[in-house]
């Protein structure tokens, strides 16, 4: 991940030279990275929101061809073609984000390896910040707990926003979400107690920003759903008017 960690390391070094504080530099870097990744995240969530338009049709196909898996798959493919839905479209943004996140982890675990060879940066990651005496050393409780709680709330909101994939088993998906909802935050808490505090700052700060992103995406989804409902009402009214018009025409003969 050096090819990604290196340019981000130079960006972190530039921020540090401007503000002169490693802890604040990490917070600014977190904000920049999350803002850059926001459009990809928004696209991923909107893609899952569009699944609601075809969920009922997909369920009908599953019920109709429950005993014929081959026919079910064939009909699902036809449905995907008719609606223009791509099952992988929601995964692409995450695949793009993953190497960036891994590059950041590599950088913040060993910043001097990827930052410029500058004497002024040699001890930057060992600076103190707030209650933390050395950002290169783990913070045993406060940051890990903050990172775990932020991850829990962010993940819970993500799970609520991501609708069931058409064709997925509802029971299995619900069980997996329930496990990950608690397992993932606890894993982050445990890992944050062993990683440098600087990395924990990035993760906790990023997850708190994710919560605000989720609130914004929820608002966008509500607007999308309101627009869909409005469109359905208009279509229903137009069909009713057309029906009454045909009835009047028949009555005139």
C-alpha cells in the first residue's frame, strides 16, 4: 500500500508544517480524506436505495419459482435487465475506498516510513496531544472507547440505510448484520488499544464524521422516497382519469 500511503504521507507532512501540531494535523487529514470519499459513499447508499423499486417484483419471482432455482435466476436476470439494476453497483465505491483506507492505515501505523525525510518531522508523531503524552503510543481507554462507540453508531445507521439485496436471504442478512453490529465495534476497541494513538484519532474522527454523513444521506433518501411517492400518486391519478374518460366515452354511445 506504499503507492497510496506515500502521497498521503506528503500531504500529512504539508499540513503539519502549516499548523505545527501533529494531533491537529491528523484531524485535518481525517476531514480531507472523508470529504474526498463522501461522493463515493453517497453513490453507494443511493444505489442501495434504488433497490426498493424492484424489491416487490424480486420477492414475487422468488415465491413463484421457489422450487425452480434455474428459472428463478433467469427471471431475476430479466428483471435486472428491465430495470437497469446492477447487483455490483453498490460494491464498486467500497472497492475503490478500500485501498485508500489500507494506505492510510499503513501511513498512520508507521508515519516516518512514508513522510518526507525531513529533520523537523522526525519526532512529530511522538508529540503530545490533549491527554495523550505520545501519539506514537497506544491510548488504552479513552480513544479506543470513543472509536468503538463511534463505529457502533455509524455501523448501525449504515445497516438501517442499506436495504435488503434483492434475492438475498432475509434471515441470513439480518443475523449477519446483528453479529457485525457488535463484533466490529468491539474489534475496533480492542485494536485501538494496541495501535498508535494517532491511528485511533483518525478512526474515531472518521467514524464521527460518518455519523453526520449518514444523517445527510438519510435526508437525501427521504427526499428521494417522497419524490417516488409523488410520482406514484400522479401516475395513479392519471390512470383514474383515463379510466373515467373511457367510461364516459362508452356511455355516450
